[in-house]
């Protein structure tokens, strides 16, 4: 581990390392008034980037954030990009809309969904795997030339969750028998395991080009994400809190993260983008502003699983991604 974990506000991380963001082009997925991505866009605007490309399913989701940025930082340009992540062709179309953008310094994939009832994406994948992971695999593949064009110290940051500690890829049945054996928490865990393992392999492949690649657990933040959580889930969390900890897939204890503010939730994303002290840990999982790979379990460490996942992702998205 590079340094000890700390819950920090975004302002603190920006104060320390934010200068390198001036003049940069940043693409952020999952922007809305209530999301961590919306908060991240507001926070980053203070560091004078050249352009913030804000993606959402509908323009109305980003107009509030755009207006706040326009009032506070009139020189920072923002641009809405429509992107529906439950349809791989919609992701391809969104990328085509960026033909006039020569490079992207930071590709920050934060959009996601948690515990929805079973449904499938347009391409037939369980929705959490499709939206949280497979769409990102495709997005990174398609936008990597623009990130490469930005040169050294550019970044690819993929959001994940501490639930990765209880998650694994169900390689033999990733669609939960077409919903018959669906368990919303196991499916969210699967999608986050996939995010972390993809980042591990991608980070390894891009290390020599000095492209930063990290997965980020933002902690626990009240946002739109909890919309599918039942009262029973919150009761369960209260039980876990009373017990003091949960157990991961290897039987190690997991501390339950405290609720934090959106500024604190976005801080580890900024750490991933620009903190120079973690550069040598490319591909790592970050939590509370620090490299936290020691928190992961055997299934996630297993490089055969990274290889299997990469191949499966190429097959499912019908896109070869060789590096
Ligand atoms: N909040 C937490 O405590 C927490 C903890 C661990 C991990 N995370 C991770 O943090 C990320 C951000 O979540 P958040 O807390 O900011 O939640 P949020 O407020 O619900 O934001 C998620 C964003 O993703 C978008 N999105 C969902 N499905 C989409 C789709 N099919 N196509 C395009 N966009 C889609 C949502 O847009 P719509 O409004 O249109 O649905 C929303 O803007 C997620 O990836 C989540 O796994 C959050």
C-alpha cells in the first residue's frame, strides 16, 4: 500500500494535486444533480479544465450542473454527450459524436446502477453487468486512442464499490439463468468484480505508456444509487453495523464504510486521476484516497480470471481489444 487510507474532501485533494488539471479535457459518465459524477464535475471545474464532457441519458440530467459551472467558472467549457449504457450501439454512437475531440486527458467512468430488479440490456446481458461493466469495457476500447493522444499522465478511472470484496464473476452463468437465480446483490458484486479485474489487466497493459488506470471505491454516499434499496436492505446494513463488520469471500473481516458527503465520495476519483504518489501502482483498486489492493480477495487477484474476463468481454461486446 502506498499510503494510509484517509477520508478526504475533494477540495483537499485538488488543493494538493489539482494544478495539473488546468487546460485538460475530461469526460465523465453518469452526471446528474445528485450523483457523485455531478459533484466531481463541479469540483473539477474549480481547477480550470478546458472542457468537461458530461454524459447522461438525457440532457436534462446535466443542465443543473452546467449552469452551476457556468456561474462559478465561466471560462470552463462544458458539453453534454448523450450516452445510454444499456445499449452497446448507443455507446458506439456517443463515441462517434466525439469525432471533433482530438484527445481526452481523463476518461472517468462513474455511471452505474445498484440492485435493480432483473432485466436485460438491449444486447441481452443482466443489467448491472451490462451497464456497470460491459459498456465501460467498450467505451474504454473505443476512446483509448483519444486518451493515448493526450499522452503521459492521462487517466482511465473506473468506479467500483467495496462490494467487490464480496463479489465474483459467475463465468458459467453471468446472466443468472436468465433471471431465474437472480440475486441483485450478487449481480452488483459480479459487475464490480468485473470492473476491478478489467482495470487490473488494463493498468498492467498501459503502465509503460504512463497512462494511469485505477478502479475506485467512493465509500458510502447518499445519491440516486440507493433508489432500488429496500427497507430490508437498510435493516441488514444496520445489523452489519451492529456486528461491527462483514466477511469477504476469503473470510477476512470488512469494516462497514461510514456515510460520507459527495465531496468525500468524489475525492478518491480525483486521487486516481492526479495523485502522483500512487502512479507506480497502476491498475490498483483505491479506497479512501489510497491504494487498497490488500482488501481484495483470491478470486480478484487471480490473473487467469483477468484473462478469462477480457476474452468473455470481447466475445460479448463483439469487439477485439488487443493492446
Ligand atoms: N453512492 C455510493 O454509496 C456508492 C458506493 C459504492 C459505489 N458507488 C458507485 O458509484 C457510481 C456512481 O453512483 P452514484 O452514487 O453517483 O449514483 P447515482 O446518483 O445513481 O448516479 C449514477 C448515474 O449513472 C447513470 N446511469 C445509470 N444507468 C445508466 C444507463 N443505463 N445509461 C447511462 N447512465 C446510467 C444514472 O443516470 P439516471 O439518473 O438516468 O439513471 C446516474 O446519473 C456507481 O457506478 C456506483 O456503483 C456508489
